[in-house]
C-alpha cells in the first residue's frame, strides 16, 4: 500500500477506504485545497443567509468576512 493510501486509511478507516477503492478504483480523484473547499462552503452559507433575508452586515459579521466579500459573492450569484 502506498504512503498516501496508508494516510487515507488512518484518516477514514480501512472499511471506508475499501468502499472508496471499490467505487473509484483506477480513477484519478481531485481533492481541492482546504482554502478552496472552505470558500465554496462559505459562499453557499452566505447566499443561503442572504436569501433568508439577513442583511449584508449581519452576514459579514457572522461569517467573519468583510462586507465587500459578501457583496462580491452575492453579485456572483446574481450574474450566474
């Protein structure tokens, strides 16, 4: 077993590793960097909170990002 598979096994357990191998065996899988993964989750949360009626200021404070970041993410949503 390669070092990467050993690391993955120690993180998720042998049974889960086996399931991943059975499902994706022979494929290349891309794992995003933590920063990019968290950004996607943050973007989703910000959009959901905005759609629920929260103000940009509230969202920025609760999400610990700038008001400009909230506006930028909402603008991206509107453009898509």
